């Protein structure tokens, strides 16, 4: 298939064991497919350290640092200072993924909420955008964002799966919606509704790899950035536009949101000590 444009995978987990023996090949396939650069997402301190290391080692890999709500229970004294120190690396582009998850409740809800608030304040101090994880906790998540997020901190709800009713309050906050392979699933009615409705300038694309392989590649494990085109093609169909135009818009959105170099080149250098 002729794909003249480029995509940015704004949410990956390239530090996971799934890629331990194949990361170079995965990134090569992605670049060959026109999907680059890539944002690998921090979920706890150790994972954030690994993301920063990948940013040093691989051109085109950028990262976020943060504590996922699942890991909030393990956020001990001093974690904010370590996140602050990690954020000095030139590959770091956001704080995340942070937020609330009431589906699994792996961490007590009050603890999730506290760690979420603390990281929003850190993002404000560092003038970095935030990547939000929100599952079955939208009302509390929005309330905390309204209370604790500095007005100048951009935000994106990653792996957005809700319909227009859920999208509207996120958009009202100035937030972005990021769509995954879920958009390609036939039963993803609500997700498709919001993807077809949201302003194009507020949409980004992601794989959330190694999870959520898109149709027609649901059997591919692990998922990888090269498959992001299937998400883009589905969204372009929903918006009645060309995939190339859709790619240009979402790529420009990601470059602005994450302050990425235009054209996808990376000039990551070791941070100054």
C-alpha cells in the first residue's frame, strides 16, 4: 500500500520484556513503514529509568517519566525528586502515564489520587505535558485535573475509548484524545463515535504496544509501531478523508504536544550534570 506520509506513535512500552530480544528489528520495521519517532511511556521509577536509557541509545526514541496508578502504592518518599531528576534528560517529553484506574484497584484509590495530584504539580513545575490513564474513574479524574493541573499544562487521555459524552469534558479542558487499535475493533462503537466527532487538531494516534494489536492484525503478538497505519486508516475512513492527510494532521499534533523535532529527527544528547 502506498503511504506517502509519516505517523508518530505517541504511546508505546518499548521497555517491556516483549522487546528484549527484538527491539532493533521492531524499530527498523517501524521506520521502514514510516512510523517514527516513538514515545515510550514510564509506568514506575524503574521503567522510567529504562525509558530514559532507550532515549540515549536509540535515535528517534523519546520518553515520559511517571508513576502509573497501578504502581501508586509503591511510590515511596523521594519519588518526586527522582522523577524531577530523570526529567532533565533531553529525551523526556512529558510526565506520564499518570491518573486513576478504578477497574483493577491495584492501588488504593486515595493513594492513586494523591500520587496523581503530586505528579500534576510536578508537571506544572517542569512545564511538561501530561499523559493521562483513566479507567472507570472519569468523574474523579476530571475533578482532580480541574483542581490540581496548572492551566498551561497540556494533557492527553491515552487509549481513549469513550463516546461523545465522555469526550466532551476532556475537550472542554483543552485535552487531546489518543486512539489505539481499539478503534479498529468492530464493537468499538463509543470509541468510533468520539473519534469521528473530536476536532482533528485534538487527536493523536498510538499503539499502546505491546498491547491492542489492531484489526486485521489481532493475532500479532506483541503489537508494534509499524501497525499504527491500521489505526490511521480506520480513523481516515471515519473522517471521510485521505490517510495521508490524516497522518499529516496527527503527526503535526504530536510534534506540537510533545515538542518533538519536525521531521522526526532526534538530537538527543546526554544530559548535563
